[in-house]
C-alpha cells in the first residue's frame, strides 16, 4: 500500500531528473567537443595592405606562430607601450622567438597610411608588420578577432577607443591565447615562449 503511494511521485521525480540530465548533457556537448578540437572562433581571413604597400592576408602569417594587435599610430599610450613591450619581449626571447611574427592592424585607416605606419614602426621590432586597408577591410578583420573600436571626437580632431588585447595565434592561424600590456613582463614572455614552442 505504502509502496504504491510512493511510486507516482518517485516516477515523476526520476523522469524529471532524467530530463534534466539529458538537457544538461546536450547543452554541454557542443562546447566540450569544441574545446577538445582546440578551436576558439577568434581570427580568420583578412585582406589588408602592409606598411610596404603590398597586399597582405592571414596566409602571409600562417606557417609560423604569430601575434596580432589592433591599434593606431596616433594612440597616446596603450599602443606605443604594447609595441615597445613586444619589441623588448621579442629581443629578450632571442633564439626562442626567432620564428615569431607579429602584425599591428590599424583601427584608424583614415590616418594610418602604409607610409605613416612604416615610419611609426621603425621604432619597434622589424618583425612587426603594420597593416592597413579600407574601412570595410579593417572592420572585417576586427570582426574576425572580435575586437571593439570606436572613433571618439576630441577638440579639433578625434581619437580611437579600442581593445588592447594581444592575440597569440598558432602556425595554423588558430587562436592560442591572449596577452596584454598590463601583464607582468615574466607572464608575457612565458606566454610567448609557450606559443613559439607549442603553437
Ligand atoms: Ni592604442
């Protein structure tokens, strides 16, 4: 008698539990399989122009690990600091970073011509290639890397607001990790060393 009375709530409970487990499993499955494949949807095709005035796509970078950074030459602080740190880090890694490449993609194509980028990049590691292009091409590259940028008017001009993440990409052009100028030197360098070794 007692057992029979308990049976209905028990069945309701176990059915509910089963639905919960299956739903959770289905929700987790795609993200887990995505992780195991090691693919994060950051990066991808772009079609830009190098600071040498030559066509430049992600294919020019694939084959060796690389770093991608978005910014602009008129940036007062974050961009020059990041490029300076990267230059110092690449020098400090020496042979460990000999295969490392880097791309500095402008978010200010209006002012950042190939010539201006070339002059600007003379202050930094020669392996850093400056990339510019049409507004549409820059927007497409920014979308591929999921970065944010925005034009902000100032007295008599404008500046650019932008994400300051360094994207570490493996030799297949797939996302490997991130770094940024606020990290301690040791952290940045160990990340770059890992990228060169495993990417
Ligand atoms: Ni900047």
